[in-house]
C-alpha cells in the first residue's frame, strides 16, 4: 500500500485488521476485510478486544453451568466463527487472530499502527437500537494510524469508488487511496467536489470601483480547476483508472450521501477544507459514517503513517 508522505510516497506493509465482537455487523466487516486482504495479497488479522480480564471478572464456566460456558469459551467461539467466515470468503488469504485484553477503542487504535487497513462494522454489540454508528467506528476514524473502513449499507454492491475531493492538503491521502482501491478493484473513480459561493475563498478584483464583482462563471471555473488539479497527479500514476469529474453546487454531505447509492465504496479525508483546527473528524466524514449507502474509508493526513 502506498501513502503520501511529503512530496514522495511511502510503502506501508501490514495485514488488514478487522475488529470482531460477535455482532452481525462485525461479521459483515469480516467478509469485507477478507476481500480487501485478497485484493492486496496480504494477510488478515481478526482481533477481539477482551475487556473482562482487566475487570477481574471470572472467565471460566460456572460450577453450576455447562463445561462449554464462560466468557473465555464464548470469545473462542466468536473468534472461530469470524475466522471461518473469512476463510469462506477468501480461502487463499492467510488468517490469524488475536484476543487482546483491553477496551475496544484502545485495542483497535493500537492495532492500526501496524496495519495497512483497519475494518470495523458500523455498530457492534454495545450499540443501542436506533443508534446508527458505534463509538468504536467514530473513534478509529478520528484517531486511527492507517486508513479506517467502516462497513455499512450494502457491502456487496459493485460500483465505482466515490472520492470526496476538496483540493485541501489534508485530502491528498484520500485521493491516493481512492486511486489505489480503484486500481485493485478494476473499477473507475467518481471524483465529486461540492461547493457553494460561501465555501469558496474569493480574492476581490483590483478594480476599486467594483470590489466584489466577478464575471459570470468564474467561481464554477475555479472549482472545476481545483477538482482537476486534486486528481491530476494520481491520474498519471494510474493511467488505466477511468475518472469521472462531478461538480455539485450544494452541500458536500448531501451530495456524497446521494452519490453513495451507486458507489461500491466512498473514500474521504478525515478533515478537509474549512475544517476547524484541532477537529480530528470533519462534519462531512461524520455524516457519511452515519448515512452512506456503502462502506466508507476515512483517510487521515500523511502524518498518520510517518
């Protein structure tokens, strides 16, 4: 996997890591993660965060219960089910597993430091009915040290890679990742850039008699150039990946959620143009994690892999 670092690229090797907790959402994530590992030709690591040992809770079966009872045996069964699911999807992928003592957010963030991709479900065992996204997914998208995929919507859908492009330096990693995914999948990219007159930085003309006047179409032309420049470098690296430019005058959240209906995957940066300093996950990324119709990959800036 190649990621942007400064003006160059750094190859990051590591397995695809998937977090499991026994929920249907995490098993769907295992299926998707196995497919991603197969595409990359790398291993898959199935990880379960086991909080109970740290809380000094008895792990073995109850003296009054069946021998196969107890928390330790339960974890063994859910890991075995996840590994079996992965091997049924991608039998050629080497699958390993780990049960790590600790809280899920901390465990998965630590795993992301040596992974090429972390995959989680949109809502796990601890999610409340009606809650669209679990805290683990949001936390990892904001703090993960590698790209984080949240599996939601129709994970089996085929379609182009939808790239949310805003031309910001923070979004350069997302552009590179989107092209890599499209190349691996043998599909194209829909590069979508949404803008409004209020989101565009305008330099007033030098004519003092018309300080705010702009020729008709100048804003649109400028945003078209921004979108073209955002993907230009990667088009040279991936000449076989077809790219469709989509310029939308309107809100980025609404435009990307609507476009996700026909996409196989969405790739966005964690925080792009207009994001507040110190805010680790932007509003567009959060909206997609909650409402997109297909899996979402959030890619942080290049410093996440240094």
